């Protein structure tokens, strides 16, 4: 299970330093994270990423499941473990976030949607929200 | 072309000529404020609402329009809300945790935007732009990335 700390807004991902994504982020740290579920709820987080290879932090967030993704090269060093130099973290410093999650049950949302189709009246079914950099900074500053 | 539309376009041109409203960085609250008070904001009350105008996938000024009616995006008008920060962040984090997976979009060296599925590994509250040691890296990606300025 992924390790989670606090109630943070800055997200952490595992990666292989030899993969394309680290090349991309080396050239341009701009990053977007798009979350979506099958109900059509979504979130988009934009920010800057950095690649973390500090072994203490890698250990902190390491998951044994990574071995399956990173692979053991059989040389005793590149074994997919927390000391494997290929194992790194991608840390995303969120700058803006926007999302839409449902404010109604699926049945209620469908009723509103059906009414909208019939009447041309756009339904109010989602919590459509925006967080700017200032708000995210404020949130971080409130962290204990 | 209607008078209203002509006036709006004139205002846009004037505004561009004075270079007062460039594309803004999301990290610049001063520029953000300047943008939000742009004279070519829509005249509707919704569009004059700072929060309403903020919600878009880019922080640059909207430049494409194919109509001159007000409140032409009723979905946004009906659904946009601005609760307390705790609720806004809390609901976002809850949704992200529930999803667990996301598409991570990056820009390749040839300028294209690409994405791939990634699993969330964790969250941090305090993000510090400290340069972390990377002595075990076979390449210099981390150092270069830390040195990147945008």
C-alpha cells in the first residue's frame, strides 16, 4: 500500500531513473496529473516536479511491489530494492488544481441530467472547484 | 458585428498594446490580481467574480470566443463553487486517494505532451525546494532538474 503522510497536497510517485519520464522532467519540470473515475468525476493538478534520489526518502516511500516494475538485473546492486540507484521518487509541487466531483448520488445526478436534456436547463450536479497557487501555499502553511 | 463586440475587441487590442496583461504565472498573485481586473472581463456578474474567472485550464487570458452573449457557459455558472479552503482541499485529496491512479503528463524533448498511468505513492504536506543528495545516480538528471529555472 502506498505510504501516505499527513494530509498533503504535494504528491509522490515512484519511478525508474532510466525511464522516459525522468528524461522529460529533466528537460521540463512542468507536470500535470489527471485523475478520472468512471462516473466522470475528475481532477487536474498542475505543478513542478523534481526527481528525488535521496535514499532516506526513497526508503520512506518504498514499496516491495516496486521490484516487479523495476526488475532485478541480477548484479546484486540493481535489484529493485530501496538501495537500487534506479529507484527514485517524482515529487510534484502543486501550483494549481481544479476538479469536479459529484454533489448528488448517481440517481439524483441522472434525474437532473434528464431534466436538463428535456428542458435545456443546465443541471447543477457537480462541485466544480479551483485552487490557485496562493490557496495551495496557504494550505501548506497551515500544515502541522 | 455588434457594438458591444467591437468595443470589447477594441479594449482587447488596447490592453495588448499596453502590455498590461501578459500571460501570467500561477505563482504570481499580483499578476493574477491584475488579470482578474482586466477590462475585457465579461460584464456579467458571474464573469466579474474573481473565483469564476479563475476556473479554467490555463491562467492566460481567454482569447477565443465565438459569440458575444453573456454567461455563455451555464455549466460553469451552475456548478462552480468556492467553499472554505479546508473543504476544497479535503475533497480534492479524498478524490485523489480514491482514484489512486492518474495520468501523468510531461513534455518530451521534442515538445510534445505525453502522459502515462502512474500510481500514487504518497503525499507530503511540506514541500521544500531543497537540493537533495543524488550521489548514487548514474546520470545527472536530478542536479539538472534542481537547477532548472522557468
